[in-house]
């Protein structure tokens, strides 16, 4: 197998973007690629977070987890904690699909997960790349397993 070749062509700003993929056959991997492109998962989302008195744009790929803390959200990156004054469901709608619910009030970025460990009580421990551990509740663990089995993550 020679590998997939990728070519880019610039379009006028007023032209809709599109992708054409030439394959020998359409299979599950091709369908996942199409879903990835159609959902624009490759585009970075920036959230405007607060650090002390400053407003700081934070790229979604640098976020490890987001959790509810009182009336605001705590945004965890590799080296800092920031706050966001939005509701979790509102932020979840903005984020790419690699952000999944881990527990009530907690989102994690699957691209920042180092490993998963099943726990005896049905929880899953997600070991993050920064060393943090996030526990995925039974309710959300089931949905996460299903998405992995379907190949939609």
C-alpha cells in the first residue's frame, strides 16, 4: 500500500469548502474520515477564559478537562487553571466531538487521555497526559464504550 496522498487547493473566500476523496473502496475507516471532515473536528475552537483580571483565548486542543465549579467553569490546561462564565452544555456545543462527558459537570478531551483503567465499581479512571486522573461515571462510561465500539471517536 502506498499510503493516502493529500492535495490542497486554495478557494476564493466566498466559495464553500469541500473535500473529494478518491479511494479503492468505501469502508468504515472512510466513513469515519467523512464524519471527521463533515463535523469539522480538525478546526480548533478558542474559548475566551479568565485568568485573574485577564481574558485569555484558549485553544480547545490545549484543554484537558472542563468542570463545573459553583456558578462558573474551571478550565484545566497543561499548566494552568482558568475560569469561564458559561454553562457546561453551552460550551459542550461549541467543542469538537473529542470532548466527552465524564461525569455530571465534567468534560474531558479524549486527545489528552494517556490511558483508561476500569475500576471494580464500574467507573473508569482516565489518566490524563498531564498526570491528572479523572473518573468517568458508570452512566457516561457506558456511552463512551459504545462510541469507541462504533468507531465514532
